[in-house]
C-alpha cells in the first residue's frame, strides 16, 4: 500500500510551512502527487468595510486581500521549486470557508496534511482547524507540529491509540502505508477505568493485526494527566512518530471524552498525528 495523491493545506503560517515541508518529503518518499490548497473565505476586514466609503477606497482595501493571496501562492511555488517534479505538483485556490473547503477536497485524496492550529492575527479568513477537517472530511488527516523536527521523520516506531472502537480501527487501517514502513508498532490503550466489550485480548490483537507484516505489541497505560498527554508522553519516551488515532467530534452540549482528546491533540501536538474518522 502507498499514498498516490496527497493534499496539503497552506495558509503561510508557521504550522502550514512545516506541513508543506513534511508533505514534500512524504510525496517524494512515496512517488506521489502533491496538491497545495489555499482556502480563504470572507475576512472580517472586508466584511466590515463601511458602505459610505468611496468605490476607489473599497477597491483598495479589497486589493490588499488579493495581494495577500498572490503572495501566498508565490510562497508555495517558491517552497516547492525543484523539490517536487512539475508533473506531480498541483495548486488549488478556493474561495470558500477554509475548514469546509479543505474537508471537501480531502475526500478526493489518500491523505491530507495540515499544520498545527494557529490563530493568524489579521488573517482570520485563512485560519484552519485540523481536528474539524479530520472529522468533516472522512479521510485520514495528518497533523504536523509547527516546530516539526525533520530529522525525526523516519522513526522506527509508530503508536496507535487503541480503544477497541470503530474510529480507532478505521485510523489503524488508514495508516497502513505508514505502519508497514515502521519496524515496530505500539497499540496503546489508556486505562480510563472503564470496561470495553470491544477490547480484545493482547494475544488476539497482536496475532490478528500483526498479519499485515507488522511487528506489533499492545500495552495498557495508566492515565497520568489527560489522555492526550499520556499518549504524547509515550511517543516522546519511545521516539515514536506518528501517533495514529480516531478523530472524534467534540460535543458542545456534553463532556465527550474522546472529542476533548481530539481537540487537545490538535492544539498541543509535539509529534505528527494521523487522525481518521
């Protein structure tokens, strides 16, 4: 299994620049196509232009936004020049709310890469929420830390957050092109003190899932702090990347445990995280 079509969301921020650098490495590693997408909705800046302004002033303010889009397009081309073959490099300029646009296009790709969430002051029309994109797209989404250390890209170990549920299973199989390139795969279950009928025995998990030519081991971790912190700590201790997990929507009207984990991961990640819903 391999990735053939990779989408990277680009908005010029530090997180998206790190995502692009990682995407360039990945597509060359898999001989894949890379498509950059710049999605931009209506900014608060242009929405609040008062009606009494003259046409020329309104045009000047709009030109500021258009110039920003042109600069971002050029910065993407500069960053990829000579690094991805021209026949495998593509660009999308989409005038639509960013999360919705990226999620919609992501459904056509094997993998979407998004940088860590960041609040872009003065550029609200470009802000991306990786956890929302992962949930809405229905496709695997790889989140990249804004301070990604590219020297740690090719690790020997990956970690899969395993709770026995359908989202964890979906994430595991969506990540197979990555897992099969690792010498060791850790299925990590964080003990929340709750029985789960879907959890199988350690022997069954390692035997059945290991048939994909994986050196797989299952471990149960005592919760120490939040679930997100526990999993990220394991990755740091094992020198593992990426962390693979199911994406859960955060329910605003209730305390949804895994939804909260998804949101926390998107904001505090220290290693690449592949989310799938």
